[in-house]
């Protein structure tokens, strides 16, 4: 097996709604920046993987449009997951370890803004016979989870508000954040969107593209900078039925983290920094507990609470965690990505400044 | 590939309009059959890859979430791949990569579509400023490309009818096929309704519900498998942009490079002679000669001559789609994986009544989008190397 | 145990509304259509002319050059005849859907060919656009009603 590393990460600023550019136009400048910063040209890229979802675009095969920015002519090796692009990252990482291919581009064009009303769309993720017909609104299941957390004494509205305040304060230094800055302190007077969740507890949807360049073996050891070696990666699925799960904890995060730690030679508790895919504030204490991150810096980018370009959000967590290693801030970092209601499906990626 | 990889279990559902089962139950039919074939249980599976065409077709978003329980995927890594109609091929190849990378000993690759639960017209009618009013449908996209092929290759019109007869008759030997007709004649195809001239009704694929699943493993698990494995000799995928000026949709470069890559890995230099049977993605009859040429199984403009000489019919020297292929059943999300799986069944000697005698090397082919996405594998009865 | 009669259908209608973003590249073409112009752009790298043109060439990834108007004339590169009715259909079958190679462009535009019997359409048929009235002009390919033959074709369809 070859060692594989993140050698570049670029992202466009997360904006509430980009009404000017199509998918390819959003992606192209980000792709250029990602390649330029690691000194690669598109001809040197062996594999392109991406993630997106038609339900955010409102048309079938929407991912095809983004290929115009990749330069799929002459033909390329390419694959696509209809998921968050963190899973495309997993696919590229998998193949790079065993093939002759040296480099891979992983990208996401996250567009949450095209949907007029996410309440119309997100219930479609549920069992089409028993749950989807109930049409719970987009925050309903997260609200159940948050309420269960509060009931169990695992978090409080006050702690949730503090999570939001901390994330938005650090997001003020992130030029790609959709929102950030000092809070008024009156957020907990706002009405509930799904008790105990208030508007500020929810990641604001937006549009952004993100690109990660992966390289294997010697191709990663370039003079252009310090790579972030992917030491372990795993993801796990839970049962679909929220009523069958203990929503206050995450079995799948624990499973994925344990498996990733076996591969990495170090565990979640050993990392300096963690980027967590928290679309709701209450999910931070849940994930921190599941991963044992008591002393870790959490979401220095501001995290999804500072901007959530759906299907790019997870990939950006990996990119932001890798950035911490690439710029020398951290020796070891963890990234988490999720999909599905109340954290049904979770991915854990462990990275370090040194290969195995 | 370092360690040899193999398919050790294959399952599929009956393809039809399956109103009596849920999506989950439809998927479970194939999963159970694949595990039974490999004599494995869910505990033996380390990862699941799900193949499916657009979620707008049946209205279930991220179906890997809802299907987690039906696929036995709770507690496992699950990846949902989607590249267009070629997706089943991509999923199988990703499953093989997971084993090759040592991330899983056995991967369950699952594919399905339940077309009867959604409304295609709704899913494919986009209120956009481009060609929204042409209302031509999928056949309307492919028919002009077929016309161009016919003109370039100077092919006689009966070729399309003949392919349709071959595939639907083959399907009569396949208990899982949606449309089976052992007695179909060239005259019946010729006289069937013209849909998208030059495509006639009996030259078109149906819309089906159906599922397919395979178990991919490494050599050690394959050698312990209760039934013969299908060894993977070569596998590749290629994509080309649909919008580049000058691209040729009749004989797309991505398809040529994709098959050539797989042959190279398999050490095949003369595909037409070294491949015993091919399962090609033929949604409209004329795509058999087109893909024969595109995948290097026939010289350019000569694909139709193989059809004309009965060489691709069931008893010919290069049988194409002994299962009946897409023309006999098209659950779009599973269609690509079915081609890969049927190729594997042939070299395992387990294809039942549609077994091509003595098949030792077979090609599985999948195509998607406007012929932008291509996936291809060569499987064999012998360990590669 | 006697099981109940299976439920074979249930209605679960989804209604989802979206904003379509045409993009800066396609917007140039769509704005042109609203002025009865077919605007093309050339890639400075491969010299290929796109109509409609993306903001950049999908082969070379270079920004396409300034827009210029094509005559609108072209020829049928290939076509099919839609011969059967289906739900939501706008036009009465049979009708011809063609890939039209506009003079001066290296891409093809899909559109209708009318004002000719379908059986007389052939590959290579010279065609020109028939634009809608001023009041109907829009930033859409519907600004072109259809394409029609420039002159009478010679001989029957050959493919």
C-alpha cells in the first residue's frame, strides 16, 4: 500500500446564493487555485472524484455540468458519489493506495441555495413508505436529537449557544465563512425552529466549491509544502429508523474512529485539531463525547455553523483539517463528515504531518 | 492489480413491474441471493457499495440511508456511486478497489432501480431554457446518433431488427429477464411501431424494476468460495465531457480508451478472438454494432457485419448479451452491474440456460449519460497472471 | 395467519421548487436568443467555435473569446423523427428533432426541423431558423420556433 496525502486544498467563499455562475463556473477558479498551489497541471491528475446531489440542483445528472471545469477531454478516469464529497475523497484515497495513479482531484460544488424550500426536499431522505409521507420539516429530526441530548443532561441551550458563539468568533478570521463575528448574546431569546433548536443553532445553507488534491508516495513529497498524510479513514452507517437509535450518542462515529485509529496508529484523542461536520450546535458535544476530544481545538474554521454548502461541507472539513497540518499549526488532525438525519452516516479521517 | 480479485457471489431479482414489493424488499432479493450464492452471511461483508441512477426517478434521496437495513449495511461503510447508466460498472470497480486496498475482505456491491414508483416524465422534464420543449425523451437523444452510425457504416436497416430478435430470444433463456420472447421474428420487429425514427418499439429497452448484487473478494476468500469465482482480469472507467466541441458520440473516445485499458490489464491483444462472450449496454438495438466497434470487438464500421453473419447470436463465435441484455430488462440503476454480473456468471459456468458453452473470458460493459461515462471489465475462469 | 391484501400503491407526491442559474456563459447565448441572434464564441486555444458557448472551453479550460453572431444558417448533422405521443408533449407527432450544425460553429444545436415532410429530411439538409414574433421572444431556445429547409431537398431520405 502506498501512503497518500492531501497536498492542496482550496475553497470559494460560501455565499448565501450564487445567482451568477453555473456549476462549472463556480468550480473552475477553485480548481485552478488548488492545482497551482501544489504545482500540478490538470494533465498530471490521474483520477477525478466528486460528490453532489441532484436534489440540491433540481435536475437529473446535474453533476455532468461540473465536468466542463475539469477538462474531461481527452477522456479521464472519473467517478462520482451522490453524497457529500467526503465520500469521493474516500474513494480516491482507496484507489491511490493500490493503483499506478499518482494524483487525484476531489471536488464538490455545494449549492444549497437553488432549493426554494429545503422543507420540501429533505424529507425525501426518509423511508418512502413509513417516514417520508409524514413530511417532517428539515430540522425536525435534529430537534428530536437535540431534545434527547438536553433531556439526558448531555447538553443545554446555554452550551449550544456557546458552541455557536465560539464557532462564529473563530469564523470571523475565515474569509470563506458565510457568517461570523461576535454575537449579541440575545440569540437565546429568538423563537425555536425545532425546540430546543433556534435559528442560530442551525448551519446556514450556502453555495461554495471545494477542491482537494491527493497525491501518493513520492508524488506527495514535493518541495511546494508539507503534505497532510491521510493516516486512517473509515465511515460507518447506522440503522435508518430514528426510533431504533439512541439519538444521544453515535455508535457509527465510535466504530469509524476506532477503525481509522487502527490504520493511523493514533486515535481521535491524540489529535491537535478536529473539524466536525456539525449542521446543528448540539451535535458538537455529541461528537466530542463520541470521539473523546476533550482537549482538542474544535472547528477553528468556524465549522458548518459558519456556512453549509451541502455536499461540500464534509469535504471542506477534511480540507480545513489538512490545512492545519499543511501550514504547520497541527501535527495531527481529525476530520468528520456526516450525512442523513441525526448523524445517520459518519466518516472519520485522521491525518498527520508524517506518513506511517 | 497486485493480489487477484474475484466475484464470488451473484444475485438478482426478477425484472418486471414489481408492485408487490417495497424498494427495500426488491433490493433484499438480490442481496440474499448473492450471499446465498457465496454461502456467506452479513457478518462476512466488510463494506457496501450502492449503485443507483437519479434519485429523482423514484423520489428517494440518498437511498443508502433508507436501504441501510435492507442491505445489511448497518455498522458498515456504505458508498453510493452515481455516474449515469454506467454506475453499476463504476460501483463494481470501486468495490474491487476497496478489496485491493485491504480496506475490506469482501464487498457487497448492490444496485437497483424501481422505475414504477416514480414518474420519469416528471424527472426528465426540466423547465430550463434549453431544449425543454423538444420533448424527445431518451430515445430522442440516441436516435439521431444511431442514424449517424447507420450512415457512416453504410449498414442495412435489418441489422437493428436482427439485434432485437437475438436479444429478446436470448432473454427467453433467462428467468430474470423482463421481456422474454423465444418466437420473436425479424418481421415482427420491422412491423412494430416506429417511435423515434430510426428506432422501433421492439428495438427499445423497457422500463423495469429490478436489483442485482455481487460479492467481490480477494484471492484467499475466492479460493475458499463454494462455487467457481469469476476472476477480474482487467477493469477500467473513463469519462469525457459532453460539451467539448468536436467530440464524437457515435464512437466516443472514452469508450475506446476504457476498453483498451481493460484489455491491456488482461493481456488481451485481439479482443474479438480472446473474448468468448460479451454483455454490452445496448438500450436500443443499434448500439450492439456501435459498442462492438467502440469496445474493440469489431473494426470500425464492421460491427454490423458481425450481426449480419450471426456471429453475435447465441450460437455464434462472439455471443453478445446471452442474458437478453438491456433490451430485455432495464432497471437503470442495476443495468450496468447486471452486465458486469452476467459476464461473471458466464465464466463461472453458472449462467443456466443462457450459458455460453466453454466461456473462459467475458467482457462486461456499461455506459451512461450521453455516452460520456464508460465502464468495462474482463473476467475469466482462470486466475489472472 | 392470513395476511391482508398487499398495498400496491400509495400516493406520496413531492413538490420541489428550484431556481435555475444559467451561468455567465450560457446567459450570453440566451440573451442573444431574445434578440434573434445566435451568438458563438471561439476558444483561443483549440480555435473551436462553440454555440451555445460556455464561459470557457471544456477541452482547453480557457475563457472563450468575445461573442459574435452567426448567420443562423446551418445543416442537419443528424436527426430522428419522434413518431408517437407521450404525456407532456408540446408538438403533434410526427416531428423531426435534429442536431443542427450551425455554419461557423463546431458544436451542434438540438432543435426541431419543420416546414418539410419528415420523410424528406436528410443528413446535410441546409436549414435556417424561424424566429417567433417579437412578443414571444425570450431568453430561451423557444425564441426559435423551429428550423426549416433553406431550399427544397433533392431525393428521399437516405438513412
